[in-house]
């Protein structure tokens, strides 16, 4: 569905303010940055800032909002013959590479700022909902009635969550792409082992010959 002009403008302004905030926070602590500084750097008034955001925390996480919109669009646009789970993971990998610097800045902020950690969890849930909706669109399903998009999103997010957990934890210095590759390799290995075990347990036992 085409996005209305007003909504496109709103997203553009929110995105610009978020970019400015993340740029200003590259070498600064979150608590030291003021809303007035963000507004001045973006060339807008304080009043305009509050037309688009309710708080300083909100402006930082607008990056994830834009990222979710882009990810959903990429998932829908992936080749039709591609497995739905692979479509999510491939889109995630490409977008992570494209937004690496800003993503790293956000990781650092979340790690160092307790007030951002709850909001990060909320925004990641919004990201998951965007993926569910994208899968429903891709498969031509009703995401509210059919459980398949929810299940596929949960499967796709398993390695992504593992990589992000490591990235936000004690492996923040590593590239997210490398962590994702490691998580995906582990996911495929464990999935194949589980499928093999299930197949073995359900296969009819051959009776020994007399």
C-alpha cells in the first residue's frame, strides 16, 4: 500500500532528527546531550522536536523504527522462491551491514545507559511485529488469523536474537555480521541434528531376520 505524502514527510523528519542525535552521541554520554542541542543541530525548533518525539529516548530509537520499515520492505521484495526464514535472515544481514555505524552507536548507548534498555526491548518487539506482517504479506496470509507468519518469524528470530544478545552483551566489540554468521551456522547444525533425531525416532524399526 502506498504511503501518504504526509506520512513520508513525518518519517523523513523523524529519521533526520534521529540521525543527528546518533551523530552527536558518537563520542558523548546520553545524559549529557540536551534536546535543545539536537534541535539546533537539526535546524529545527524545540517545539518542532516535540511534534515528532515525546522524549530524548524516543529520538534515539527512531533509527530502529526506520530500520524495521526497511527490513519489512526487503523481506517482501526477496525472490519468491526463497524460503521465508532465509528471506528474513538475508534481509537482516544486508541491512545490518548497511547501517553498521549507526547500529554500533546505538549498541554502545544501550549498554551504557540504563534508561534506554527498556525502550530497546519495546522497539525490538515492534521490529518483530514488522517481520510477522512482512511474512504474512509475502505468503498472502492473514497474519491475525493464520499462525504461520508468527511461527516462521519466531524461527527466523532465533539466530538473530542469539547474535543480538551476544552483541549487546560481552561480544559488543565484534562485527554483528560475524556473530550472525556464527549464530546461523549453529542454528542450521542444531536444526539438522534435531530433524535427523526425529526422523530416526519415527522410522519403523526393521525386524531382524531369523
